[in-house]
C-alpha cells in the first residue's frame, strides 16, 4: 500500500480522486448493448421456458392425478406432523438467519447474495467482468474505476505516531531502527535519534557536494534529505512526548522552512497539535491559513482544528434553547458550517470526541476519511476539545445536521468529493479485529436477512397455531391444497 510519510517517498496524490468529467464516457457498441440486454433477461427467459415446458408435459406427467394423490396424502396426515414440519422449518431458518447476521457484521455483505453472484449468476446468463476484451469500453471503464478506488483508498502513515521501521540500511537509519524497535522509553529513543542525527547530517552534507555529478547522486541526495527530515521530525515528537513543547514547535518550524517541498509529509499536523497544547490559537490559525487551502489535500486534523477555532469564539455562551428562540448569530453560523464541513470530510470523528465510541490505540497507518484516521485524530486531540468550554456541547448539538445536506454521500458530496466506498475494507485491515469498525453510510440489512427472519417467525407462528388449534389449521391446510389443485387443473 502507498505510504504518504515514508523516508524515501513523498506522496504526490491527494486523498480524493479527481472529479469525473461528464459526457466523456465512451458509448457502447451494438454488440455490447445486445449482450447486456440478453444477460439482463436471461433469468426471465429461463423462468418462462420452465413454465412452458411444465404446461406442455402436464398430460404425459399426469400432473392432475399426482396432485390429487398428494392432496389425499396431505389430508391423511395428523396435526402432529405439521407441528413437527413447521417447527423444524422454523429452526433451520432461524439458524440460517443467525449465520447471515453474523456473516454480515463480520464481512459487511450477505453470504447468500455473495454465493448467488459468484456462482449462480454465470449459470443464469450473467456476465463476468473478467471476459471483457482489452481496449474495449467496458475494460477501459473497469481500469478507470480501479484507478479511482486505489486513489480513494490511499493509506498514509499516521503523522502523530512515533515508532516506525527504517527503510534504508546505513549508519543513520540503523540508529533509527534501534530507536523504533529496541528502545523501551521515549528517553532511550531520543538518545538514539540524536546519534542518528549526527550520522544523517554527515551523510547529507556529503550528498550535497556530489549531487550534480550524475542522476544517481541526485537520487541519493533526495533519499538522504528524507532520512534527515525523518530523524528531525522524530526528535521533535520525542520532545513533544517529554513535555518540551516549545522545543518541538521550533524543530517543526525549522523543518518546514528548510524543506518546504516536503509538505506532503504532514509535518504541519504535528505542529498544529503542539500549538494547540500551548493554547497558541493565533499561531494555529496562521498555520491553517497556509495549509487549509483548496489546492492541498485535507485531513481530519485540518478540518476539525478549523472547526475547533471557530467553535471557540461562541461555544462558552452557546445554548440550544436560546439559539432556537433568537436564531443563530453570524459567528455561530460560521462555527456550525465549519463543523458540518469537518463531519462531511470524516463522519467517524464526532462519536469518538463525544465518547459515544470507545477509543483504542491509533494504528501506525491511517486511511484518510476513514475510521482509522478518526481514531488517530480523536486520540491526540480530544483533550484540546475538552479544554475549550462548550465546544463538545456545540458539536453534539450540530454534527448530525451534516447528513441532511448529503443524502447520498456515495454519489454526491457538498464541499468534498463523494465519500469513498472502500474505506470499510481498508480500515478492517488497518485496525485490530476486536475493534468495531465504524461504517458510513450505515448499510441497510441485506434482503436475505429480512427473508430468513420472516420465514423463521412465520413458520414458528404456524407451528404454534397448529399445536394449539389443530382442527382449524387442518381445515386451513385442506383449503389451501384444494385451491392449489383447482389452479393446476384449470391450467
């Protein structure tokens, strides 16, 4: 998976894919349209053919006589048989319902639907995407969709996490590896990072002197630059963890001034968190003014920090009752709009900030707009929201209003691109198995869960009624069999 914060790679893709341009999709040829039409009517043709064959063979098969014999047999059965039959049906359908429910919550899809699509649909005349010819319009659309999904599900390193694995094997990166894998305390890690810094600066100066000799030397300079930035950033994070926040802020500012092209490493997110700890809100606003730009990729840290700053100006005096009577002021409207913007970008964060879901340790990698990013943000920023009086109260009163503006988030967004549909799968890989992954938008229960639940309930009810009122249910069963026989005889 792509890595947005590694030593040897600077991410060049944004968190959201480019917007599709309407009217540029190629039109299908007559062969493709005919094939699609036949595939869509395949199941209906099979059904009609089956009915026609049954009607044609009704006399040779003696359907009426056989149905009469079945009716006589059913009339001779005792109510105990029907109780046993319906009870067994209720038990089996209940077990299927429980399995479907478990499979849906574990994998996010229906087992019966998955088996039907994978194995039965090709037999019924459905098309498979694997048979599209290279260069055909369908193949081009599939490749475009796969590229879009890859861009949407780009995984980034968690910028607030400290321990990483080194990607190069030199003296400096060997110290980095020791600091991240062997050090048991932040103090030990900082000591090893300082040794790595000495070695990294020596290698960096040597690469600077040789950078113009060949393309290989230029590539080596880029690599050594990333190693040096990586080490300094880790030293800043060590200082932040050890309470030397102003020192951490200075290191991060120096890094951003010395290496401005490396903005994709998300150092400004570390700087935002440190400045919030210092309660330097004017400095936080200055950083947001530079990085909360429409041309730069967004993150939960940027969007929710912007919302926090606007909430801070009105949250201490905000009251839902007062606001409902007099309406919202301009500052309150700006705060609510900022909250809606943040929730649209990542709708999973509010439940962690409001402690509606329990927090876990953030993962090493995060997926932007996903549950993993929400956990990482809330884990480090919840204290900053609690510090501002009334901020969480305003968030609680307004965050759900976002969803009224985006009734179909997978198809059309309000301020951002549509919400990517692949976050659940990627987050399940990034987060531990014991964590209940937050899913947005909330999935509706599959048809077969409703079907098996209804079948289980109805058969159990029939079994109970047959046991309690055997005579009435016997008359009802005879009436149903007579009606079925009459319909067949009429045909």
